[in-house]
C-alpha cells in the first residue's frame, strides 16, 4: 500500500451554528490529537472573535491519526466557515479535498449555505457523507430532516445520526470517513505541483503558504517558484498542522501542510496559485480567483491623532486577509480616514471589532456602499442570483419582502418541509437589511445564499445633505430615483432629531440634482439679553432684541456647523 493510500482529505460543510466546530473538537478528542484537558471549546477556531461569536471565520487545517482494522490512517480535516460572507473560504477548502461531511442540524434542517456548498462539492466530484447532528436535543426532528436529505439526493441508509456534543456515533463517522472517502490521487514521481489554498503572514518567518501537494514532493531547503507571478524563494521550512505548525523534512503527494517561502509579500503567495520547483517546466493546477470586495465603508478614527495607528492596523490585517482592501480618503467632517472594501456586512463587522479590540481603536464607519460602475453618465450596479430557503408557511411573507427589495422572481420549488425561492436582485439589498427582514418574516428560520451575476444599469441619483448650505460629505449617497424623495425626507427628519441646538438657526436641506426636495429647521437657543435690565424705557429692550436678531441672522451663514459624533453615528447606523 502506497503512503498516499493511507491519506483522507476532507472538509465539514454546514450552515452557521449546525455544529462544525463542536464536531471538530470531538474528532480531535477521539483521535487523541489534542489531550482532553487541553481541548478548549471550538479548538480549531484560533481566532478569538470566532469563538466569541460561535461562528467559524478562518479555516484551520489539522492532521489526525486514526487506527482501523489495524491500519493507521492520516486524516486531514479543514474546518470551514458557514456564513455567506465567507463562501470563498469554503471553495478553497473543497479544492484541497476528496470528500466532505455534510452536517445538518436535526433541529433546524437543511439551510441555504448547506445546499450551496453541497452543489460546489458535487461539481468538484467530492464524496459526500450525510450526517444528522444534535440528535440529543429534545426538539430534534430526525425523521423529518432525514427526508430532506433524501430529497437532496441521498439514500436514507447512508445518513448517519450523531451528537457532536455528547460524542454519540462520532466514532462511526470516523470509520465512514476512512471507508467512503477515497485516498488522494496524484503522481509521486512527477514534478512538484502544490495548490495554495490559504496563506498567512508571520512577522518573523514571512509568508506561510497552506498547500495541498497534488504531484511530487517538496523538501526543506529546495528552491521553489510561485507559478503565476514567477517569484522564486527558498523553502526554509515545510511541515504539517497538528493543528499547530509542526516542521518536517518533506511533504509528499496527497498531503496537506505548509511551506515557509522566505518571502515578505503575501501577494506573491496568491490563493489558487501553484507552487513548483524553480526552473522545472510543468503545467499549473487549475486555481480560482481571489475574492472581490463588494461592500465599501468609510472608516475613520474618532480621535484624529489615531489616523497613523489605523493605517498601520489595516496594513497588518491585510497581511492575513487578502479580501480586505483600503485606500486613503478625506472627509470635511471626519478628517482623514480610509475607504475600506469588505466581502459583506459580517466581514466588515468582524474587521471593525478586531481593530477596536486588538488595536484599541475607537472607530466610526460611514454608510455602506456597493461597488458601482460608472460608464459615461450611466451608473451600473451589481446584481445577484439569490435563493431564499424558508419553511413553506412563510412563502407569502418572503415574496412581500423580496418585492420590496426590487427582487424579480425566477422560480419557486417546494420540498418536504421547506421551499426555495429564486430571485434576481440588486446586491445593494444586502446593505439595506435583506437578511434581517428574511429572518423576521420567517421567525428566524429563513436563510439566504447568493452568487453575483453581472452589472445592470441603475436609475440612481445623488442625494446631498446640507446644513446651512454646507454639504455634509459623509451623509451624501446614491439612491434609487423612485425612492429619492422618501429617503431625503427621512434623512432630513432624522437629522433634525439628532442635531444639538445651537446659538444660531440650523437649516437642513436634502438636495437631488440641484433641487431641494426636503427641508427641516432647528430653532436657535434664545438668550435673554434683557435679563439685566430693570425697568426703564421699553425702547432700550427693543433695541437689544433687534440687535440679537441681526446677529443670529448673520450666524446662519457664518456660524460653524457643529455636527457631533453622536449625531453622525445615529445617521450612519440607521438602516434605510
């Protein structure tokens, strides 16, 4: 038996909170990879925020050894995120595997992300093991959810029921992984070809590329080349994940491990690229594109003195998150900041939390915008094909939500206990609360999956907010023409409630195409300039009051608009 015949490379596919991380913990425990007394909950989620939120953000590979009849096998597991923002992480994982565990919560059933990732795995030809988790829960609907899996294409006899929490039947799952998932195919005697499925930056060692060796082998000290950009480097270290980095002399065909390549620029270790031996001619592996930032925020330090600190912090984060992009921008009201691109709203929220906790920065995000294209005088916006999974009784509510989000219905499919509604919809609807409205309309049971399709012409106008004739740049945005007046009035009314009164009148105006479409006014404080007068001629009081009126009239045009952070935050954080 060849060494690679003893290898099983697999991933866990599941929706958020269906038990991926807990199952990973049980696998580590049963295979004695991590001692039980050292096994903290969600062990593979080394990212602190992952553990706090109970979701997987960053994939973490691990090698386990499992003995069966009495052969010892090498199991390489890559745990994967389940949230829609991190679908690209899943695609990387699956490209490095031969099989996957399809994990479904017995209390919630099949969700959108589960099906989406299942379809990707099928296209890649991966062997699937259907698993029903949380059977220990009192509200588990095992029979019903099994029917959903059968509806998806599995035989009922191949569905394994487990409890990752208690460990029930997890040993049987390990046996199935060994028996059903095929060993990796590859040519040990061929030139080296290793697929980069992730990369991280280490301050002392430089870039660490996470790889799947498809053909050949790589030894410590050998000269390597990154195929796409032709960058050459020395493999100063190679090794495996335990899940911590453990160096070894070589990585062979079929193995998952890491290569330290003595390079300082993570952009040279492009995800999807092929690592080959330097000066050896060979064909690259089929890779995949880098994820593209689709949601953009202005990101500003509340303390302007922290601008340099923010720039350094963003620079450090991008070393390990190539999907994060940023460039400097300036606001008349917030000062120097950055335009930062994210995969989605959760990605933005997580990055903001990391900046605040890890770098002790107090930050303000402006209103999100999607990535528009400008073609001459026309504006084009990104569209998506979106599938909404919902219990059948909530189909009507979902259709109402989708109609309000400019969705065009393509198809409705009814299954055993749920329905799938397919829509074409502007991607901007995500930043307008689509996910929250779907959850609300389905009592929390609805879920979403989407793929970006193309750009379409959008009938949009520029909405500008002014206070006393001064444009407030961070409150201006593109809006749909048919919603322009409604949004303008809403913004003006909210700003009136948010602004503090001043010693001068504040006039709030919403302007579209040079026309004022909404107006609000905040009266000034009135100082009693006659308080020190006792008796006397009434004309003296009137003169003081007239003088006060003239001064205030002048302040309307010359008084500095005081736009507080709290007022800005209330406007920016308010959903449309």
